[in-house]
C-alpha cells in the first residue's frame, strides 16, 4: 500500500480500490494471492438445510481488551450459525471505512478476522469495501454474513425450550460489555476486564454430538445480555424461566465494576457465551461437556423451565425472593457490538 | 412506532429494539407478522452449488430519481448472484441507522426493499439493525448479502471470456451515476435523468436458457462503470477487448450532462445493466433476447474479444482511432452506491 491512510479513492472501484483489495484485504482475509474478481463466490455443492445470518458491527472503540471489531464480527457470525445447530461453511465481509483510517489499524483488524475464521475453521469467501468521507462514519463498520449447513435430525430453536428443561450457561456473564465500556471510557476500575469474544461452533458441535435431541435450544446472550435473551426464549417457546441468582457465574472484577456503575450484569453483552436448554436428565452430561471445553470452563446450571407463566422470566435471589426480569426499554450500553 | 425518529435505544437489543423490529422492519421486509427470533434463518434443504455475495450501500443521497438506497441494495445483490448464473434464493439485510433518521423515511426505504425483492422473486429471510449516535454515520447504510443456487451445467465467470466472443450491453450506460450525482448536487441540467437500478435475474435466466454454454461471462458494470468492468474481465480472462465507440448506447441527457461536467460515461456506474460475453454465432440470438426484455430494450453489440493483447481494453472511436482504456486511479463519483 502506497498510502498510510485509507483514502476516499480506495472505495472508488478504480485502481486504488484494486490496490487495497489485491495488496491487503484479499490476501489477508482469504489466504489467496490473486482474487477471483467475480461479484459472487461460488461454493462447492452442498446438500441439506442451510442457516443464513447477518450482523453489522459498530462497536466503539474498534480495539478493546482481548479483541477488536474484526475478531468480534467473525465470532458473532460463527456463533449465530452455531446457535441454529449449523456447521459454519462460509462468511462474507462487508467493510465501511471512514476516510483517514490508518492502514496499519485496518491491517491488524483484517489479520484478527482471518485468525478468528481459521480458529473456527470457516472460510471468508467474498466481501465488499466502501469508503465514506471523514465524519460520515466512525472509523470502521463491519458486516459479516454467514452460511452454515444443518445436519439431518438437528432441531435446535429458541421456540423449542420445554417445561422441565435445565438451563446452562457456558461461563461468566457481562465480560464483553464491561471490557468495551471500560476501554471506551478509560475506566481504571475495570482495566483488567477482557472480552469473552470466542467462536462457539466447536463447543456446540460437542453438545449436539453428546446430547442429540435432548438439546432443545441454544442462544448466545449478546446485545441485551442474559436477561433479554432469556425473555426472548420464554416468549418464543411460551414457557416460564426461573433463574437461580446465586448460580450465575460472574467474574469478580465485572461484578465490582457493575456495582460501582449501577449496571446489572444480567443485561450486559457477552460475545463468547451460550445459553443451552437441555432435557433435565441430560443436564449433568451437558455441564460436563461444557466444563471440559476451553470456552466452557466456568459453565453452570443456572435455572429451569416451567409451564406456569408463559413468557415470564423470574430470578430467585440469594435471600429467596422471586423478582420479575423484564427487558430494558432502551440502551444500557450503546455500541457494544 | 411511538417515535417519529429513530432513537439510539432502537439499537439496544431491548424493548425499543423489539418494537422497531416487530412493528416496522420485520412485517415490511418479510411479510410475516411475528418474527422467529432466532439468530439465523433456516432455509429449506437445497442441493447444488451455491453463490454467495455481499455489498454495503452508502449512497448519498439515500433517495434519488427512480429509487433509493433500499431498492438499490436489493437489486445490487440480486444482480451479483445473477452474474454468477445463480438463481437468487435468500437475502439478508443489515441496517446501520444514524440516530435521528425519520421513521417515515425508513418506512419508505423498507417498503422499496420489499417491493424490489418481490419483483425479483427472492425472499428477505434474516437481518440486523444497529443505531449509532448522530454524526457517527450518514443517515443510513445498508448491507445486503445473498445466496443463490447455480443450476447444473451453468459455468459463467469473468475468467471465461474467449477470443472471438461478441460483447453485448443490455442498455444505456451511465444512468445511475448521473442520476445520483444530479440529485446530490441539485443539477438542473440533469434533473430528468433516472437511475437504471433494476433486478436482472429474469433477464439472465432467459440468456442462460436460450444460449446454454455459448454464454461465457456476465458482469454488471457498477462502480467504475463499463470501462473498469471490461478491464477486470480482460485481465481475468487474459484476453483483449475491443469496444466500438459508436455502438455504445447512451441516453442523450446523460451524454449532455457528462460532456458539460467533464465526466466519461464509460466510467459512470450502472445498476441495472449487464455486459454479456457470448460465442460469436450466438450474438444475434442474445441481442434478440435482450431487446425483447423490459430491462434490455436498448441493448447493443458493443465489441469483441481477441487474443492479441491480453489484459488490454481498447476503444475504436467514431473517427477510427484506437485508444487504450485504463482504470481510473481514484474516485470519479464517490458514494454512488
């Protein structure tokens, strides 16, 4: 690259665009030297049901402890596919770059995307790059879309939670949201908190293989946190969810930071955690699978499903009270993903 | 919707987000009343090669004569799939909204997206919505990704142009770029120019059905225009392309506006045109298919492929000269798509 900064002309479709693509974006993301310049990638023949997902990432700042907007975008899309019980097949990357972004920062982010894709064993197969003038975006927005293949017999859905199910979480809550917030605001009290951003497809594959049809629902509690995600599933499956507050795993630094800032960790975003709804008799096996996986070491059984009050989520507190959990109206932490 | 403007809280993942999705975005885009809240859409089983594409749209202004950012995004992704010879199957929509966008404008754009998808007979199956604070984006950015299925035996690629091929264009050049520019700059001289944005999948299907393996390459000349697109194909297929300038169809208003502004229409973006490379003996049949289709009424045979100077594009002018066509270095018209 001849320039240290991304210029408006890098989004023109002309020579500068081709230089940006051929010298930087395509070699890093795809691992191939010469791109096939077709408008669409052609994938090898597949057979089966497909999962298809998209997410745009506007996280501020674009670098935060433990990750950046690029790794976050890959993990997010891999996880959305995994939560449908799909094996990720291919990912697309759409970049909207604000003129003036340092090429060195873009390079770091692209390399993180590639590393994240490699670790999830998924290929980045197609992409698009736009550049907008200074002040018309905020450094970098990333869209990742993904295709996955769902194996025969796998039926995992947020509408499939059943009365009697146990609910597991794969680890501590609120890490990602607090890491981004601390980084954005320069909070010393939380400077040691690191995002949990991670690809969960391998963990999901182990659950699918181990539990079969006793695995009913999966969801990653991202924006809105564990509380909002459980509320969605309670509505979608028309069941009641009872959470046991003392069982919720939480990192002590996250708990302290939330307490000082007046934030409820139940509503803080996670980017490498899953909630699993499993038949009661499979709960211990599910817990064991999670605990033995690098991304499930602090997993716990945190609640159960009942038929009593469809659509409700309630939290049994440490002192034995039962408190209703509702969605927040608006924004607790903006631009967290 | 309780608010006339999109608020930051509409991107929070909480109650306001759910209201925006359930009351506006999902009913309009998908035509279903109650969304399945899973993170990924599950598509019916398919069998065959898939095409996969993504594009982000940052066009300024978001409304222009004959279209808006929403219809443009759907047409663009449908066309990218069609240029791979794929039948569009499903589209995802990622919205990045600047806080303060009028809900009425968003509604109009969403309705245009739905109408565009319906007319291309493709379903919008999944999406994502983010809201960023005022001044951190420019009204609305749209990402559309798409999946298509490629029928057996179809082998269309930008690397498949062959010496002897005739090159056809499906209509006039430069309409989209000039319509957006005129709208952005308030140019009276070009106020009657309308975008050519249109879905080309049906037209491509007719070419595929009619020409079979005599149809070698397809590409829609968007950013960078006809010149840049032909240069890409000349390089990719390692062939020379000779254009006959007098045969290039151009609307008289576009030609006048380009002349006054000093723009070369060969480099101005199109959003509803295709370039087709076909075996010489199939050229007349291809032209007839184009001319009989609503999106090909001003089609023409504009050039041919030779083996003489791989990677070169040359233009034979009206007076018989032969001029080299190169890509522009940077930006002729920024934010045109």
